C-alpha cells in the first residue's frame, strides 16, 4: 500500500508515545504468559521443544462455548458493556459473512483490545486455524490489539516470523503486517490455548479493513480459473462434476465438458483435481496450490 502511513504500521512515520506504549504492553504481557508457563531460568526455546515433542492433551480439545460457534458474525457492532448511547466512530463493526470468512465471536476487553474466536473446521471442532474478517467504523489513528484466542495448532509459522495479511477498500492489495507487531504464545487465561495477538493502527475512517490468516484463495476464484482454462479448448483438459457435497446441496456446477481428445499413450499424463465448496476454513491454500499445479 502506497500511503505515507501504511495499515499495520502503528503511528506511521515516527511512532507516537501511545503507539510505543501499546506495543510494549503487548510484548510484556506475551512474555509474562510464556514465563508463567515455565519454571524460572528455563528458556522459551526449551519449552517450545517440549511442546513439539510431547502432545498436550488439552490442546485442540476445546469444549463448550468456544466450540459451539455455529455461524459467522454479521455486521456485529461491538460497544463497551453498559453503553447505551448512539454508536460512534471507533465502535468497531466486525463481519465475516462472505466467502472464506471465519470469525465466530468478538469480546470487548477495552477500548484498545478485543478477543476474537474463530470457528472450527467443518465436522471437526478440534481444528481451529483459519480466520478472515473485516472491520469498519474505525476512528483515524485508532490503535487496537486483536487477540485470536482459540488456535489449536502447537506448531505455527507465526512462531517463525509469519504474520497475518491485511488490505483495505482504498488499498486493495494484500500486504503482511510487520512481524514485530505479531505475537504467538500459549495463554493461561484461555485454557492454555495458543493465542496470536497483533497490534494495528487504523489510518482512514472511511475504509473497510480486512484481515486474514494468509492470502485467501476462494472456491469462486478457483472456479473462475478453471473456466478460463476450459475456454481455451485444450486437447489435454477435461472437466466434469463427480458428485454433490453433503454440506452444500447445490454447488456451482461447471458446464458440460467437451468431448475428450485422444492422445498417444506415451504422451498421456493424468492429473486429478477435486474441488469442493464445503467452506472448510483451511482450504484456501490447498486451492491455491491446485491452481499453481494446473498452471504449471
């Protein structure tokens, strides 16, 4: 994004005292949670190695309210408890009711902090990884901390420098948040689930901001790409519908395939790609990999 103050860069050029304080408090809290989970004098690297080698029976076995999230938030206005006035700029509105969206619940912690709960994968409540949501009704220079509080994975690239992606309506190109503003840690306040916290500064009041686990690649995008391949009438491409999803009763059906062309056995190579519209939150990267394989 080409603006002087890019989304995700708190305070833009030359951080304000409030921005530095917000990041410092987030870093201290994350470090405190990590130290509380280990004995004094034990390095975090040793704790991480133990977590990777020993399966925690509590990890990924959430029960109760957090697993009962059955739908995405839909233009959810989040205001302080007890507030009865007219919604104002800075009272954030969250939405995930769109293709590949995933956000099931938002808890207001303070003016600067929100706890976000992601919905689990379809038919498997133990897997909670993907998130994709929008935020609007922001106030210019408003600084926030978003905590994704119910991740299920012990191993995550967020622990090795990966960061979420963000875009806005006036700057539609995805960009990664600065890694120094992102923290991934195990939190005792959330049943020892893994939490990913990131600090962010909104810079344009009229923009709608979108955050995602990584670059989304939806079922519709893949179908559009397959349609473009099919329109080229390639001799070696055939497309057909194999069945109907048990989750979605009426997926987008491709047009009838053209009659296949015969190739000599020595030149025939079969690639089978099965696309789904079930809406599994973690399917975006897999669809992107399939599109790349087809292009290759």
